[in-house]
């Protein structure tokens, strides 16, 4: 009976995002690294779907049980975190008025039946922001040399990276493990961040394949060997919808990360998408396959996807 703003499956939302961005998150052409940024309508900043309560329940658990692994705020970022919380609340009240209501200083989330007094420091501002939406948030601020550093983060759903290894670092160091990032995107990303306008937010998609349905994946968990027979159930397409918007007062950049994931069996129901994904994996350089932990499983995954692409029914 909770008042969802719209009814849609998470997989449907992911496909919708992909269709709005046809060259992303993967294409069937040669492998290349690109920012792939698109203009973001301000009203589309946050997405909510049927998995909302599940995501927020998991966030509450992680913030309670593994807080040091998922949450960090530096002193220079404190005012920016307050601003992010307030900007987000105004957005939610406007965009989803049946789900978020404010009376005086009290904010009520009708989806989770929680109420907070915004004048009482019940939660750190960034934690409250993170506990209102399915997105994770990072705060990026320019240092004295103009380099944007990670100064605060609430990241409950990382995809094979450890927050503690990124704290306070500039973008180039944060992405050091990514093959080709420094040579291809290092300077363009830094330049783009310096030019990002308050009224011109952007978004992009990033993707990976994982062998676990867990939302919290800082490292690769132990798993079964991927074969043609089990790839559909044991491999998941994990898509990150990433948003970037500059906060008007602090000038900090709010980096949002929203996770969508679905088993390859669902991808197999869409032959064209399956073929594009297979081609994208096949085109990856060896170092990228290794970075994405696909060295051993790529052949079985490609065979599974091509079987779906060639099947008249779109399934294997």
C-alpha cells in the first residue's frame, strides 16, 4: 500500500536508461574508453522503483554494521554535505510529493514510514541524504591546485572497490586501477569537473558483470565456476547510473551512483541487447577483462549471450 511514484521493474528502468543512451553502457563496436556524458534534466536526478524499500533496508544494515567501510566525511566537506541534504530534500518533495512530506522541521518518508526532525542532529547530513534514496553519494571538492578530491562519501553499494582506499584522493589516483584511465580520461575529466555548471547536471552509465547478486560488493566474493549451463542464473549485469551536479553554494560536486542489476537470464529475453553485450565483451582488451574479473568466465558468458541472440524466442 506504499505510494510509489510509479510502478516499474528495476530491470525495466535499466533498459529504459540504456535506450535513452544507445551507445551506453556497452556497444558492439571497438572497445574504447570515453566519458559518455549526457545532459540530465534536473527533475530526473533521482530514480525510485519497486526495489526502493529493499535498497534502503540494506543501507540501514550496512550503516549500522559496517559503518567504517561505507561512510566517511572530512571536516572540509561538512558544509557541502548539509547543502547536499537540503538540495536533495527539496528535490524529493517536488519530484515525489506523494512519497515525501515536510511539515515544519519534520520530514516524513511515506515509503519507509520514517520521520526526521531536520533541526535535530539525529543523523549526519550525508547519511540522511543517503538513507532517503537508492543512490549512493560522493562529495568532490577542488583543492588548492584545482584537482577534485573525494572529501565525503556514503557508498553502501560499491562495485569491486574499497572506499577506504579512495579517501581524500584526487580523481586520477582514485581511478588508477582502471586500465587506460590516466592516458585517456585523466585530463578531460579534471577539465570537465572544473567547467561543470550548477544548472547543467549530467549523467552516464557504467557497467560490469558480477557473479553475485549482493548490492555490497567491495571485493569479489567466492563463487562457482561460470559455465554455459549456469551463466544465466549466476552472472549479473550490474549497471551504474552515475549523476554529477554542482551544488550552488559550496561549489562541491555531488556524484550519485545508482545500481541496477539483473541476471543474464533476463538479458537473454532481449536478443539484440544480448548480442551487443556479447560483442562488447569480445572486444575488450585483455587488461580490461582482467580488471573486470572476466578472464576465466568470458568465453562461457559470450556463448550464453550469443545463444540467446540467435534464438528465435530470445532465450537459451
